C-alpha cells in the first residue's frame, strides 16, 4: 500500500473513534482559554475583608485552656468574629468554634451570622436569595469540603453562590455559572465523568493515545498533499 | 464537502503540529502519576498535635506577643508551640512560651523539610531565595530551598516567614512542567492559559476538529463497516478465484473476502479501467462472469442488454465469491503503469486542449487505433492560472465562473482517447481533452480535465492502458463516424489508421458536430484529406453558428444532419459500420436515429465519454 493511502486509512479510522472527543477537547479548550481564569474563579464577586483587631480585654480564656479541652487540636486560631473574640480549633478531622470570652462551644454558627458575613464579602450584584445548611451529601461543585456547610445563593444573573464552613464560619469558596461551565468542560476535557478531578484515568490515556496516532497520520497526509504541489511547481521551472 | 476538506487540510497545516503537541503533552500529563508529580508520595504525613506544654499558655502572654494582632494562630513547629501573628505589619512568629522571635533559620528550614520528607535521603543543600521564580510561581517572599539526594532531586520549599512547606518539587514534576508549558503555550510564565497565542491556536484547532468531523461522514462507505469480512481479511483469509483474460493464461488468484472485485483486484495491483474509482457510475470496469449472476440496477442502467446477456458485469458491483471465474479485459493482467513527459500543449478550441505526451518506454502491448488510456490524477490542487487560456476565449470560460484553484480531494483516474494512430510513433500519445465546466453551483470544474489543462511541457504523467475495443470489424465495407467535441479523438485515430499503409482504405464519412466555428477541431487536416482521398467525406454541422456570416455549411444537431444524409444513402447501409463518440446526449440520440433506420445494433460501436 502506498504511504499516502496508508496514512489516509489510519487517519480516517482513528478519527472515527476519537473524532467526537477531538471536537470536545478543542471546544472545552477554547472555553477554558477564552474566559479569563480570574473571572472563572469569581474574584469579581468577592470584596477583600480585613479582620478586626483582637479585643484582648474580652479574651478571658487562654489558648492553654482550649488546648486542654481539645487534646486532638493541631492549631488554635484567635480571631474576631461578629465583634467578639473566638478560637478556631482545628484537628485532623474536625473543627470547632470556641467563644474566647466564655469558653463555650458555638458551632455550628447560625444563619444570621452567615447572612452577615455573606453580605460583607459579596461584591456582585443582587441580594441573598436563599441560605441553606448542608449537612449530608455535598453538591458536586464543593465535593472536597467537609460538611456541614452553609450555602448562600445570590440573585445575580450568574447565580453566584458562597459557601461557609458551618463549624468555623470560614468563607470557603464561591461559585457562579461560568465556574460551573468551566467545571463541566473540564470534565469533558479530562474525561473523568465521576469526580472531574482524576487526570490519571485510563479512558483519557486511551483516547489521547489514539488521538496522537491520528494526528501523526494526519501530519503524514499533510506532507503528501502539500508535497506534490512543490514537485509540480519545480517541474514548471525546470 | 470539498470546501470542508480544503479547510481541514489548510487548518491542519496551520495547527496540525500544535494539535499533535497538545495530544502528546496531554497524554504525558495523564500518564504521569499525580501523586509522584506533586511529591505527595514522599510525605511522612504525621499528625502534628500541639505539644503538651501548650496547656499552660494563658491569654496575657499571648496578648503581650501580639497586642495589635488581627489573627493569632497557635501552631507547632519542630515540636515547639509557636504563635503566628498576623498584624498591621505583616506576619511574624514568636515562641509561645518565651515570647522571643522564632526565626526560620536555615537549620530550622532543613529540619522542617526533613520532618516532612518520608525517605531517609540526606539533605544536600539549603539556600535562601526570593519567590516568585520558575519552580514556585504563585508565592511572594523569601523561601528556603531544601534539596534532597533521593534519586529524583526532590526539593522542598519552606516559607521563610511561616515555616510552612510551600511545595514539593522533583524531577518528575520538572518534566511534567515542561509538558504543561507545551500544553498552555505560555512559554514564559507557563501558567497563563488565557494568552492570545493559545486562544488563536485553540479556535483554529476547534475548526480543524469540526471540519474533520463533518468530513468523516463522507469518508466512509457502508461496506467499510462490514466487520465480519474485515475480520476475515485481517486474519488473512482469502478467497480463491480464477482469472482469465484474452492476453493471459487462466490463473488462480487469492482475493480478499468482503470487497468488490474492483477493490479486491486493486489490492492485488490489478487495476481495471475506471473513471469513478469503484463508485458504480462510469461503467468502465467491465468484466465477464457466469451469465446466471443477476445484474444490479446500476448494471442494467450502464450496460446494454446484449452485453449483460453475455455475462458482462461491473466489477465494482459484485463481491468476491469463492471459486468464481472472472474474465478480465485485455491489458489488465500483469500490466505496469506507463510514464511519460508532456512535450507540447496547445488550445485547439475554446475548451479543448491538445496535449502531447512522450512515453519513456514503448508500451509492452502495442496500442490499437480507437483505444484510450487512463491518466493518474493525483490528489491536490490545480491553479486555473496555469491553464494559459488564450485571451480571446477567456470570456467563455468566465461565463461559468472560474475559481483560482480546483481541488482533487483524492487521487483518481480518468480516461482519454488517443487522437493519433499508434503506428505513427508508438511512444507518442496525443490527447484531445475538453475542460468540463461545473455541473451546478455546488460543483467545480472537472478534476481530471483541470489536471490535464494545468500540465506544462516537461511535467511527468502516469498512465495505464491502453484499453478499449472501439473499432470497426473487418467485415465492414464502409464506415460512418458520428462525433462531437472531444469525441474527435478516437475517430481521428481510426481515420489516420484507415488511410495509412496498415489500414484498409475503406470509404469513410465523418459527421462532426460543433457549437461554433471555433469549436471545430482539425478542420484543415480533414479538408486536405477530403481533397486527396475522394472516398473520405467530412460533414460538419454547427449547432450554434450565431450570426457567423462566414459559415456557409450545415446547421443543427449532428445526428439530425446525419439522418438527413443517411435516409438518401446511395449505398447499402447494412454493409456499413457506425462509430459514435462524444457526450452521452450525442451518443444516445445518434444510436436511436440509427436504430430507427433499421441499422442492426451489432453494427453500431459506441464510445460514451460520460460527460
Ligand atoms: C472511454 C472514455 C474515453 C474518454 N475519452 C475522452 C477524451 O478523449 N477527451 C475528453 O475530454 N474526455 C474523454 N473522456 C471523458 C473523461 O474521462 C472524463 O470523464 C472527463 O474529462 C471528465 O472528468 P473530470 O475529472 O474532468 O470531471 P469530473 O470531476 O469527473 O466532473 C465531471 C462533471 O460532473 C460534475 N460533478 C462532479 N462531482 C459531481 C457530483 N458528485 N455529482 C454531480 N456532478 C458532479 C462536475 O461539475 C463536472 O461537470 C472519456 C471517457 C471515457 C469513459
Ligand atoms: S468502476 Fe466505475 S462503474 Fe465500476
């Protein structure tokens, strides 16, 4: 078989297998490159909030006491929350909020506090539409976090959502529709349809290998389809 | 579809390499284990509980350490309790027990790194650097670089301010990062995949993929998906057939199952004549089989009934069968392609070029007058500028719209009849080729004719053949030729043979139809011949003379002109043989006219050009 028909045959059959995926790869690639990453991250939705100075007069419980009460603690962080000092106590698999004035346990934080924090952080348009406590299964878009979470939905055009840790009142993340679109095309791009995170999957490896072979055959074909014109042009001058 | 292919090809030229780089780098990144790339596989991962001594810390000492603090974080570094204080002027570390500054010195940095690293490999070097730099692109500030001698040159970066591990690099990551750079096309910073270069390349690649995808639909035939036959072919299974030919002794041939005879023979380098490449539209791939095989509808349309009854079939319409017997036409078995060079080209009518080819070698089988050759039309583009259309005739070309380029999407073959008699010079081939204008808006100029028109003296040309049995029998006592346009070629060949020393010199009447005076080919040659040879008559009729005052000859369609003469023929029509050649309309109308005059069909020989 002549090289050119060999290349054509392989290019044809391999792209029959990976053609759809090639369209998806380039389509998702264009989405990811055309929209600036900072926008995808939702930087425009968040206003920088500086934490308040610690009011030491109201700190009556020392860090030592907290560490006695929580022997598994790995770090203890003193901050101001809603005007009062609190300790964020983090251990390997749990975290809580402790009132630095009374030593009392204040997790999970209530909806009013979360609403206040959300308004403080939000720089987008629209108002809070809904605040929900998520305790069990988390939605795909915030899989990596640990429940319980507060989910705050805003009424902006892009359906912005803020997530707060319900135990520590920490601002965890923000989502909006372009982020969700990005997450979806990322799934198509890396072909991990379950967790959307594992690039080491065999489906992707197989598709990329076949795609690469198809590309090689395509390059081979190019060589022939443009190569002939050169030879006929040289025939003209000679 | 041709436009799609054209686009796909050019886009391939522009982004094909980058597409390959994306696939390669993507595959490599997918192949590398992310645990290794991130260095997570060599992290000790102990739980760093606060030291027992932390239990004694009170609020007052804490307040003294950071009176203006916004955040005070109690952590463990190297087994000691440390306050990380975030205040007005940034971040600082103090020992929680003594309140003294806790600086991340090079010793501490090395110790922190060693505590994090799971292996026993020694630290080889600790140096202070200022981020950001290539291996640490998103951090700002002083960092300790701690190198390990662990066989993959692991480097841990320890934050000079907080003592935290910022990242874990190793040679796997370093290679990975090069692929990442190739993937993002950000050759300076490596991380910005919103750069204009990748956006332009990405959009082009999207079009490359889309045009390719659309092209796919027309790239397959149903037969391609006959998996069972494909499996059998792949396993090397073959079908045994007997091939016969007038010019070869019968031989057994192993052919691939599941293919048409046309394709299966082509795979064995036995090339049947064809203009359509096996698509079932040209009717040239005629072979003979046992007549009991039912003809397909295509065959009934393309072949005359008398031929079908004799077992003539189209090889592209029947699949290979075990123990089949097939009779191939002359000049196919054991034939080799002929090569030659163009020596001369010239326009002889507004749309017809005469092209002369000198073959490199004498054909193994001598051609016979009236035969045709098949020209290889390679895949690629032809520039219409290279047609060299004479000034005065350009307007007639542009009536049809002439694009700058005409594309042959795949290599194919086209038939062209010889316009000279072989005895004149067996190595010389003269062809009369007519440019075929677009059949509709959606089509372009014919690829084969465009290819011939773009040839220049010196260009190489590859041919097959000669083929065909377009000639009178020896029984005929008189010949009547009817032709038009480039249908001139084989008729001229027959006439030049007839009146040469090898011919019988029988009386010939040549009815030739053309549109205008300019479209008549070789008129001087035939007028001269008519003067020298009283038994030769040359009758021309113009179908569209317009207001050409100088034309005093016949007008109208050539078959009607011929009919008028033949009706009052002074000799016995039954002893004459008729040779018709040209476009299908002419051939069809003339055949009908002759049958109407009670000419037996076996006295009518036809060469239908199909266009
Ligand atoms: C035995 C034999 C001898 C011949 N001898 C001569 C000769 O001496 N001189 C000569 O000039 N010709 C001769 N021909 C005709 C020649 O072989 C070609 O068929 C002719 O040149 C047209 O080929 P092409 O590649 O230029 O056109 P093609 O590309 O095959 O196109 C032909 C026409 O079909 C249209 N078309 C293209 N694709 C499609 C489609 N998918 N659907 C519908 N329409 C389409 C085109 O626009 C064009 O009008 C001979 C043919 C035969 C069978
Ligand atoms: S190859 Fe053209 S009809 Fe068979």
